[in-house]
């Protein structure tokens, strides 16, 4: 079956069947098919009664994360979180970026969690799955209101985002940074504007992400760069320049993650390559298989983030050399749990006359 044509402003142009529901919608070119070729985004209420997601993965440096949204309008074609939409009976393709679930009660649920005597202060990550600063956040401000809860409790928080919108919340992040309880990582995949537009269609452009690093750093908020994902044969050559540009903007830390293509994401990514870079398709897929043991994906802990083999080793060494060349400090800014506080209402006397 031929790939559907690209949709302007969207990462995926297809809605493949989910692992759980074999029926799916296929759009054709018939004049009787009046489905909108560029569907608008729809938002749904998510009635989740908890907000902290726990993981015990040995290669993830945090246990708990907060995700105010499910699905992501940024539409990044490579997003490893796309298959999570299938658990909601949506497709990992176009549905993932056009059908967004909103956890309206996220700030209240978070306050309840942190105020519980059972909570042991520890860093919590924003955007463990989807970006907490995707476009609708400008209007709904769920992430900002959650950050206000973190500020009130002084619980440490780490943020990963590819949206300049994070700079809006400098006033909330600064008090956390003053007690070493905030770190922000800006994800930069490419410095090529045209590539970013088709690969990450609704995320901030690369120069805006660099400005975000500059503005956050100037405000005293420790900020680093996440070169992620690294796409072999397409963006890997940009890594030294990304590290330099981020360091020039004030980044104090850097990390990278190799492209991951779990489940149906591999199909969507192959389709995207055919649509936009057919001449590079085989080179990119071949390089991915080289560092993934002959497959398009490796889900094993310890290697899924970095890859295996000679090419993965060469890239790892180049990353280390580039970091040292541009003067990055070793490690990441520490997050302090010692400033955590619970705010209790003042106890009033029964016959207080004041």
C-alpha cells in the first residue's frame, strides 16, 4: 500500500491499526471521502485520579514523573511515546498528535501527593512521556500550576522540553533554583530549520530553543541540552555544533539519546523517510540496524539509549570529546531534597478572640 501524502503541520500522515483493535480508518482520494486532510486537534478530559507515574527502569535516573497531557501536539515523528496512545484505543499515528487527553486536576492531585505523610522527598521529572510544554499549555497552564505546587513544597523537579514556552515560568522556577531544586533540559535534535519543520512540526524552532537556554541561564536556572534523539545518517553529524551552540547560550550540562523506534513507531518513521528523504532512507535505516544489533529497535536496558557496536562507540567518544572541547562541566547540576517543606494550616484556639 502506498504511503499517504504528508500533511502540512503534522508529523504523521497515517493512522495505522493499534495492537489491540485491528480495525482502522484508511483515507482514499475518492470525492466521496470528505475527511479533513489536515485535522484540527481535539482535547479530551482525562479523569485520572493519580498524577505520579513510577518506573523502576535501571537506565532512567528518576523514579517518578508528572505528565499533565497524554498525546503530544508537537507531532515529532520519532517520538517513542506514540505507542502509549494505543492503550487509549487511539492510533499511534495521527491520533497521537491530534487527540490530546488533558489531566485538568493535575495540580490538585500533585498537591495531595506531596502533602501525604507517605511522600518521601525526591526529584520528580516533567515530560517523562509527552512534552509538558506542548502548545495547549499556553492556554491551560497545567504545567505552570504544577510547578507552583513544587515551589510551595520546595520539592526538586527536572524538566525536559523542546518548547520555548518554558521561559514563561521563570518566576516560578527561580525560587526552586535558589534552593537547588530545579533543572531544565532543552531538547535539540537538529539546528536545520527545514528539517525541524517536517520532523518536529509544532515544536519551537531550533533558534528559539537556544534562546530558551540563554534566558533560563540568565535567570539563574541550571539549564542543559539534551541532544535527542540522535538519528544516524540524518542528524548525527550535527552533534558537535549543537553542543557548541548550546554551550554558547549558557548550557551547563549535556546528554544524548539514540533514536528509539518501538512498536509501530518504526513503521511510521520509515513512512516519513519515504515521504521526505527517500534518497537517504536506506542509509538511515541501515545505520540504525547497525547500532541496534540488526533490528530497528533495541528495548534492552543499558543499550536502548546508546546503541551497540563500533558506530555507537565512535559516537559516544565523539560526544565526550566535544563536551570537553566546549567546556561543559562533568555531570549534572545536583537536585537538593533537603529544602522540602510541608505547609500546614495554622492551628487556631477554640476561643480565639483575635
